[in-house]
């Protein structure tokens, strides 16, 4: 059976998505009559998906699990992108309400070897919930000295919302933070009853109004390549490419690497930062357990 937690989350996700669509956006005729709800009505979604209103209502209210073909149709009707569709299917695919026990996370040996060999680019390994498992000296110089953060708080989403230095590090902090929340929401679909994830979301929702708002938006995003502009106190403004390498032996573990094209101002900035990090003797970490 699908857990009540997951079914409720699926329903809230569907409700939020239909509230963001207008009849015109899905090809329905516009009406001058006032609408009692924002976005599409349940019966309009059901009509477009060729299912009964009662069926769709029970799905959205968390009272039943829709079949894969119906979910596929609903995803099309609600104009879900690939990430959102994947998130919808993850939520609907849960078959037990029992929390799966997971062992202590250790940095995978191959990621640790790569991390130890990376001396000219910042890199760090993250695990479930965005926990920071390991980093090199240049990542400590670029982002923050992770060794000064208590292990239980060594979590990237938490640092992004609670460390004032990270708020000014990102030139576009709002976008970086929203993407991080969307990625965390994606992970919540995989582990909806993870007590540490629930505690993290609860803490950040209480501490930060923006986090609570963005979490409530039900946006989802997969980890992928991207570009970040940072305003660093030592080297100034640098625009870096970010890439993610996932461990094949543990898909819940991934390495984030920041790079810049040779000869670019950002590449020169990383060289200066590496020299500064060596002078500061910033510690790296080959891995801790979470």
C-alpha cells in the first residue's frame, strides 16, 4: 500500500500544479463568470484526462493511487516538465509505509580518490539530504571552512539558509536557494519518512520564511550542470561551471565540482584562491559518516 504521507504529498502537488494553470493555457474556452478557485477546477482536469471527476478527486485527496497510464495523462494535462513528471511517479510508486532502514553513509572509495587528486578545482561530496560528506581545501576556500561546522549541521541546504556568509557569496542567492529547495523536495519523494529530512525541513521552515514559501510551492528539480556567479571576499566576482558526478555504487552520493575555462578570469581567480588556501592551511576532509 502507498503510505498516507506519500499520497497526501502527491495530492498537494497536483493541487498546486492545477492552481497555476488557466483554462486558456490548456485549451479550454474562457468564461467571464467569476471562478471560485485559482487555476483549473478538478472537473476540468478530469475532463481533459478523460477520467471521472470522482476518480480524480480521490487521487488528489490522497484516497487512492492512480495507475501509471492515468498519471501519465494527468502529467500531460497539467503541463508537467520531465523533473515534475518524475517526481509525480516517484510519489505514486511507493508501495509501503514502512520506513526503509539505511546504513551509515560513507564516502565511496572512488569518489574519495577523485577528491584527493583534485587540487586545482573546488570539489565536495554530498549525500542524502545534502549532507556534506567530504571536501577538498579549495572547496573550503571557495564556500566555507566546513571543518568549523559541527558535523550534525554540516548540511548544504542548512548552511545556505542559516550562514550569512553564503547569502552574500551567491550573486543570485534567491535562484540558488530555490533550486536547492526543489532538489530537496525531489529527494523527499524518495524518502518521505526519513526522520532527519523531516527534521531539516521543519527546522528551516520555522527559521526562514522564504524556505517555507518555496517548500510550499512544490517545485522539483534534478541535479544537473549549471553556472554560478559568486562574489568571493578574496578573489571577487567569479563565474564557475558546476557539474555533478554520481557514485554508481551509491546513487545517493554525488560530487559537485566547480570549474572554469582555461585563460578565463574565473580560472585565474581559482589559481589565486588555491594559493590563498595553501597559505591559510585550510583543512580538507577525506570523508565522514552520516
